[in-house]
């Protein structure tokens, strides 16, 4: 039985899938707002606005009207404030075990919601004006019962294919990127930035050739396939000997960071920075303070990896940080270097990365990297993953659990 947290995540994913269906079934230039001012999804045509609120109740074995009282009260409030506007209200819900015929919302249900004594609903009840036109609202309102989670995912895939996405790319490229795009839009503060048209949505998906790895895509049931697809995509550049690579990592949302970060760097250097042909020293840039940086630096030293932090005494010197390490041939094709890694704190010295552009920038976790100049740089974003999964995606490990 899934945990409550799993139902919460699945509820968001269910809403994102419904949003994808609304976008894909809209006209090319209709504006779809993700997390609109009114409801979860808003579709604006030249003549009307359709406001959709999505509720997912997988754990409920039957429909209970009280479970949607809050949504109904919110819609009634908006209706009472905008009675002259051309707005359709849709409550899109999923309850497992709903029979036939499906339940309906009638005037009696609305009156029960308005009379509710539930303290959690008190402010919503009070917000609805006395004498609101319930019949007028019902004339614009529809409740739809959505399919199960797996079925709505299937429908999104079918719509993507119907709209020109290659069938072989849907599961590991188009579909996860569609969900990632919608999730990214949903958190933007400005409502205009949360708007998209079907035309632009499809155009964006067609242009993306990397599988999005984020907390939302990794919550999909195809997690293993997505990691495998990302591994193949990363391999193209990782297999090249002469590439300057920067790793910007925010440890805050990576559950196994402390136990795995040194192993990630050790395994990476053991595979991608040990030969004489590996001439570009990688940089590890962490969202961490100097004490935390020094602790990792010492742990790396105990693993036989020397990392320079650019400090001369108490001062950071950029030229010293970017100096080339002394090197001598060790055994076979291996090289013994003065140091094998550059390490620094993003908050203290991250901007120096702009002074020497890399070939590949790996952004791991959710660090704020707005100050970094990424023009003409291959950017690889890996959010929502554990360090073990990062190791797998980068080809330094064959397991991710």
C-alpha cells in the first residue's frame, strides 16, 4: 500500500497529466494557464474561459460529496464575483470505485457545502455571498470523473503521438519532458509566465533531445527507463577525453549527498580523469560554506585525491585556483598529478566560473545558477536524483539503488 506522501505526489502528477491533456486538445493559439488565478488549469479561447480544478482521491473507495466541498465553495466564490463573464467551471475528480451512473453535484450538495460546520472550510463558506445564484452556477458547472492514474498517463501518450511525436520517443523523451515542462510552469510567480499555447508546447517538446531528470519525472513509474535513457545521452560527451567539466551541486535536497559525494568524485576521476589524454581538470562547485568544502577536501585526500581550493593563506587567488597541475607519468597510461580536482564554494567564488568557460556544465540538485553564463555551453541538468542515481547516469556505476 503506498504511503500518504506517495498519494500526494501522485495527485500532483495526475493534475500535470490532466493539464497536458488540456493543452494537447486545445486549439493551437488558445492560452492554457498552469495554476491559474482561478483554478488549477485555465483554457482561454477568444470567446470563453474554461476553469478546471483537479482533485485526485486514489485512496477513497467511493465518492463523498464533502471531499469536494472546498473546491465547490472556491468556484462559487469566483462565480459570484464574475457572473457577467463567460466562464465554464469543471471539477475533474478521480475516486477509485465510482459506480454507474456517476454521482452528480446538484443544488442540495451546494447548499450542504454552504452550511458546513467544518472549521477548515469556515473561511471559504464566509467568502461566498448570501443569496448566490446556485442555479446560475450549476448552469456553468460540470463535474467529470477522470480515469485511474495509469489510464490518464496512457491518454497523454496517445495524444502526444496524435500530435506528431515519434512513438518510439514518447515514453523516455516526449512524455517526461511534457510533465517536466508543466511542473516548471506551475511554480513561476508571474501568471503570464505560466501560460502556454499548444503550438509552443509541441514546438518545445520537438526541440528537446535530452530526457528531463527532476523530482517529478523520477516519480513516474518509468524511473528506471528514464535513468537508462539519460545515461545513453550523457555518454556522448563523457566518452570524449578532452572536455572541461564543471559540477555545480546543491546538497540540500540530495538525501545521500554526505555518504556518496566523495565516492562520486572518486569514481568519476577513476574513469574520466586518469589518463594523459584527460587534460582538463574538473571543478566541483558546491552550495556549501568553506568549512564544509574543507571537510570534503580532506575526505577526498584520504581517498588519495588532492583537490585545490585556490587559497593562499586566507585569501582566494583566482590565478592560483586555475593554475595547471604539475604532472608526471605514473604507470601504464595513468598520470600522477599535483591535484586532480578544483573545488570551491558557489556562494563565495562561483562567479569565477564565468572567467573560464567549460564544455559541459552539470547542474545537480536545484542550485540557483542565474549568475552563470551558459552561452555556448552544454548544460546537463540532473535534479531530484540521488547521488547513486547520478553515478549511474554518468556511467561510473552500473547500479542506482
